[in-house]
C-alpha cells in the first residue's frame, strides 16, 4: 500500500503529495484494475457505453493512459473528472450511458462469486456428509449461518423466517464479503465497494421494495391513517406525513450507515498513511520516520477495527432489514385496541 | 464528488449481480442448508432425550438386577439348607435300614450257628455214645449181656452229663 502511495506521489505532483486526489483515487472507481504494487500496470476491463452514435464496447487499456478511442476518453478535471466522456465535434464533453465493467463492478462479481463458492461449499457438505457436523472452515461458515438465521432472523420474523431467510442471508454474506474484500489492499480486493453509495443504495433499494411490496393492508393503514387522535391527522395530516417520511428514511438510514461506516474506516487508514508523506515533506525525514511508526501502528489497529466493523455492519444491515420487513407485515390489532379507539 | 453521486453503471451491475446471486443461492443453497441445520438440531435434541432415557433405563435395570441377584442368593441359601437336611435324612434312613438289615443277617447267622451247633451236638452225642459203647463193650464185655440194656444205661449217663453241662 505504502509503495503505491509513493508511486502515486511521483505520478501526480513531482514530489508534491496531493492527499485529496490520492484519497479519492483509492476510494473511487476506476477503469482497469491495478495489479499489486504496480501503479502503472492495470488489468484491462471491458468498457460498455452508449454514446450519441450508439453502443460501444472496447478494452479499458485503450483509454486509461490518456488515449482516445472512437471519440471516447477519460476526462481530466471538470464535471466528469475520471469518468469516460465522449468528445463532441464542438469540443464539449458528453457523458454517455456508462455500463462499463469498472474496477468496482469487477470486484462485485468477484465478491458474488466468492459468496457462491462459500455457500455452495456448506451446501455440498450437507449433500455429501448428511448429518455429520462440519469441520474447520465449513464449520465457521455454518456457525455464521446459524447465528444469522437461528439467532437473528428466526426470532424476529417467526413463521415468515424461511420465506425471507434466503434474501437476508444473501444480503449478509454479500455485504460481509464485500466489506472484507475491501480491506484486502491488493487485487482481487482493494475495491471500496460498500463504501460506495451506489452499492449500498442498490441494497437499500431492494430492501425498500421488499418492505413496501409485501406490506400488509394494516401497514399502509398505519401510515396514512394511523391510530392517533384525530387532530393529528385531520385536517393537517401531520402523523401521515411523518409516517410517509419514515418509509423513506428507513432504507436511507440503511444506505448511509453502511456507506459511512465502511468509507470512514478506509479513509482513516488512508489519512494515517498519508500523514507520513505530508509530515516528511513538511518537517523532514526524522519527523516522517517517527510518524511512520505511529501511523503504521494506528493503521493496523484501524484495519483490525474495520474487520470487526465489517461483521457488525453486515449484521446490522441484515437485522434491520429483517425488522423493517417484519414490521411491514403487521396484522390488525386485537379487540382491546379496537375498544380503546371507540 | 464521485463518492456521493452514485454512478448508474455501478447500480445497474450491482443490481444484476445481487439478483443473480440471490436466485442461485435461494434456489440451490439456503433452503437446503437451513433444512439440514434444523434437521441436525432436531436429531441432536432427540439424541439427548434418548440418552437420558437410556440412562434411566440402565439405572432401573441395574436396580432390578441387584434385586434379582439378592433373590437368587436367598434361594441358593434355601436350596443348600434343604439339601443338607435331605442329606442328613438320607444318611439316617440308610443307617437305620442298614442296622435292620445287619440285624437280620446276624439273626440268621445266629440261627444257623445254633442249628449247626445242635446238629454237631447231636452228631457228637451219637459218636460219643458209639465210642463210649465200644469202650464199655471192650471194658465190660463179659458183664454185658444185653446190648439193649447197656445202651439204655449209657444213654442215661449221657443225659446226666448233658444236663450237668
């Protein structure tokens, strides 16, 4: 990682360190995937774009080093900094519909593949060994599955647990794998997936859809005509307004929580590392050397903490999804509630 | 700020990847894994109950075995006592019978001895009288005329002798 920084430093500013640029480069997406410890060598990835003249598909290696291919190039600065743009005849930049398999997309595929391999491994154990208890790594996976399903999903969802468990377990393992892959600094990790708003937004959107498409009549009634004194819902629909807001804040909270936690962890480690270079350039080698020791120690601590956070955030996303989904499946209140209302 | 503006391409691929992952795992893995885990949990629960029952059975069986063993010991002792009694009885019976038999045998022997003695006495008497007669004949041949009268005399003396004995 440090080596990458040194090279990055060399790249961008003739010895000058530009922390902001380095941080965003490491947290952001990219066309092409850097090989470990070689800032210049990138694995080319397919670029799929729909420009003004239709669909284009070509290798990222044609544009990553400032090249232009079929009118497409990667913008430097401006509104679309670091993104693929199509140069228009009048000199302006047009941002095409970009479905490229970027570094993050490739990392998503890697994570998905890893999840499939892990889960199928557990499944195959049961296929082959029947009732025998799994051993070693399989046992660890089974322990996690058991913890998430038996100790979390089932108590929350009750009878509905088997129906939603596949979704919730998939979410948990997918987020966990993406979190942990993000902590691995070199290929095939190193992509800041769950610290990317697009990824957490997609996950939160799916939970949002499940909550609202499977919600019962009672759930909608409680939103638009809640069980509160009349003054609070008519003529000014104050409570309905709050409830409707709640429908959207729940998934947004899910999205922001995961995103902020993971990105924050990454950013702290990056900043700690950059401190070495900033202090060295400001105060000289001795201060830089001392900073190195502290920075490395703290970065190591942060990475250990992030490993814990990876589990916690995956778990929190899953448990909150389970709670929100089961909350949308409310049944009408019993007679006691009816009587108090009358 | 790229980090805060979700790129459509990433959302698109994320959505596809997640759905694909979900459908593969929901179809082939999760239900099977959950079912297997629950089955195994049930199996283990049943095993524990079974083991507890087995332990109770074993304890009961041990108590029963001890009881049976005690009864068997008692019976054994009784049988031995009976056998001893019977042995003594048999020996005593045998002894009694043997005594009776022995008495019979000795009585018979005594009888035959008595008979034999009488027989021999008779014979001896005959021989004695013969010898005595011969002796007397030789001693007092001349004085004896009537053989018959002499024989009676001798007989008379012999009787005397015999009663003396």
